[in-house]
């Protein structure tokens, strides 16, 4: 598909925000033959979309999140092929260090999509210390990508597809038919606002009404000497306390009580002890969570110490060297998603529990489908 590359002040759809949800909205729209403009105040995606594990955890979701994740999975596969970025159908490994963690996994395996592993099978697929695990499981549907590579590749692909990006352009006001920016106004058939936690900067009343704040997390990337590669993202018992599919089980309530009693220091960090290995062999470690309207930028060293200590206890590691540390920030709210239409034609969407990479493309597709159902004239050429 070719498009006129000259900047236009009108579009069928204007997307505010070039994170994964906004990119997903642009992709869903341009595939339907719509003229799309994406506006973002930064020079490239630098937010939560690139500050994560690259772990697309489809099989640990439930309800609406699972619906969005299943849709997103197919979109990720198509985009990786067409845009040419690294993505693998790795599934996810889960390491159980105690029998109560195994009990949660066994409960999940009954519902399908989760295959139990012996300790030996798990250690064959991940370089874990002997005695560190009693068994584990494999979530079959999950994917892994490198978020820093993927975001840039998607922007380039959408540009070639005809999407017009206006970076370094701040949005000052929005309605269902118009977007005001620091470089002029854009008239729109529909508007999608996908700016995550910064919704309180553009639509503060909406953010306050729905209870969206920020969640800050600490993460790090390390180089470690290990006897073999990690075949898939690796979750632990702390992860089971977080994801929707596992968190509702009665077995998980008992697990949470035990883990919090034994390790109040890690519970205070609101730890999700998990790991992904990038194609260059480096490991991403994390992560902690703290919520506030505006979390401070100061990162406690105790969190990074805990990441390293837990990694050394779990993996066969002869050496470990820290390459990078960073703070991630994402929108946090009482529900898994923000899906609002404050006025006709204005769609405000976000993932609000840290599952944007997993579900964001599905949320965006759902939003575009809804918009077109309400305004069929938005799809002049149908889906391409």
C-alpha cells in the first residue's frame, strides 16, 4: 500500500501516543485502508514499550485480558514477519522451588495450556542450580521479543505502510473530531488516546475518576556466565501471585501467605522475580513495583541487590556483571484496562496492570473494531 507522504492536517484516525497500544491502533486502522496520523511528544518510543522484559505472557491471562492477548498473539506473529524483528514462540518456563508452588501449577495444568515439568526436565531447558527447584511447568502459548528492537521496527513498518508519524509534537487538547498540538491542529474522523500513565496530563478529570496512577518498577540487564542458554522466559513463585490465571486459585492464597511470611523483604518490593534472555545472551532481571500519582525517580539499591541475590541462588552462574539499570513506569488502575469514550469519537485506552506488551495490540484491535461498528464510513476500503 502506498500513501502520500506529505504531512496532512486531516486524517481518518489520529492516534495520540506511539507506545505499543498506539502503534497497535495505527496498525489496525491502516490495514483497514484508513489515513492515520500518530502524534507523540518524544522522538521515538521510550516509555513502557521499551522498558520491559519482552515477555508476551498470553497463557497466564484470563477473561478479557486473555481475549486481548490471544488477538495480540496473532498480530505479534504477523508484525514480526512483516516488519522483520526477532520474536520466538518460546512459551514460558515456570520454576517451582517448593511444593506449594507446584500445587498452583498442577491446578493450572488442569485447565489446559500448561504442561508440568519434572525438575530434571526444567533444568534441561534452563541453567538452574541442582536443588533450587522441585519441578515446574511450561506455558505453551507465550512469545518473547526484544522490546527495544520491536518498537523501532514497527514504527518503520507502519511508516512504509502509509502511517504518518509526527514525533516531537505535544498534544494540548483532544476531542472526538480534533487534536490540538504544538505544531497545529489536526481534524480527525476518530481519535484514539493511548498515552498510558500520562493520561492525567491530558485528561486529568478522567484519570482521577477512573483511578489511574503510576506504577514504577526497577529492572536491570546483566551479563552472566552460565553453562547453557535459557530457552524461554522464566517465571517463579513470586510471579504466580501476580498473573490473573494463577492469582484466583485457593492454592495461590496459601502460597502468598507463606511467601510473604518467609520473605517480607521481597514482599515489600512487590517482587515479580522473572528473567528473559536476549539473543546476545544477556539477561533481563526484575522487577519491583511501587505505586503513586507521581513516583519519585530514586531507585533503592536494595531492589537491585535482591534481584542479583535471587538470580545467583536460582541459576548456575560463575560470574555476573551489571550492564544497565533502569526505571520503568506504566499506568496502574483498579481494573486491568482503561477503555473509555468520554465523547463520541474519542477513545481513551490503556493497559493498567502492566500487561501492555501482552494485551495492547489486542486492546487496540478491539477499539478500532468498535469505532468502525459505530461509524462504518471510517472503513472506505475494508481490511487490507
